[in-house]
C-alpha cells in the first residue's frame, strides 16, 4: 500500500519511518510512505502557506492553493482515497482502518494552525479525526492512521492471527482478555494458574470469560 502525506513539517516523520514495524514494512516492500512538503508549492518568495481568515478571528488558516498544487503532484494510483485530517471529521476506529486496507493508496492531508480554508474539503474524499480533542497539527494523526492500517496489511505482521483476536476487532466494544508472561510471580502478583495448566479448552474458556466490553469513561 502507498501512503502519501501532505504536510508543512515532513521531517517530523523521520524517526517514525526509520523504526519498528513501519521501517520493517517499508523495507519488505509491503508499504511505502511518501512525504510531500506543502510549503515547496507556495509560489511567493516567502513560501507562504497560511493567511488571516476572512471575517476576522484568531490564528491563521492554511491556504487552499499550495495544498491543491501539492496534491496535483502526488502520483495517482487507480484505487486511492484522499483523507483530510481535521478535528471536525468522523472519528477514526478499527473498522475505518480495516476499510482503508481496501485501497491501494491513502493520501493524508495534515493541517496546522487554526485549520484549512474550507475549499480544501472539495479535494478530499472524506474528513477524519482521531479523537474528540485538538492537536497542533495533523502529523501525529497521520502516523496513527499509517500504523493502524499498516499492521492490517497481509505480511506486515508475521503472525496473521495477531490481528484477529484483539481489542476492537469485530466489535468496537470488545476488549481483549488479560495477558501475562514471565515471571510467574512478581511482587506477590501471580499469573492465573489456568494459564500454566496446558489445558487449551480451559484456557480458551478463561479468556472468553475475561474478555469484556469496553468501559465508558468520563461524564
């Protein structure tokens, strides 16, 4: 799968692309992560990408022209999806991540400052938020989407069963059963004996019983 990120801070992705699962997936050719600097497509001498909003108000707004020019330079695969990362969008879930794996290319447009000129939405297939809060930009949300989607792509995670029985898989209310590893005892806390028994039917029953619905938090 090809990921294309439009951003004014491409270097924020350096360590993200050099480490752990993403680096391995890129090295194996399972995914590619391509960065496109919006600022390089601003045509004035100062490479201006933002301006004051019409009608007044605090902060600066990302201009439509540099974003559209940048988007026009992104190589286009036949089956692609353009996603605008914004707090106003529907929230990202495991089901959305699964849906994104159906595409050959995912283009993620990262905002900054007080948001986008609204006309940018005309060039996106959908808007997306990673949660009901506000960040300083869309780069971290882009990383969240890339990692969540990448691990669902066949071959990225060696054990295919690793993504079939985990929290939010199948149901957004499903929370995976507790997991333990060595040592058997740590500061008086012991691993449940059933997990040491070797009886697979009992272990499956214990796990099914301990799996639970997600607890709601907040008011």
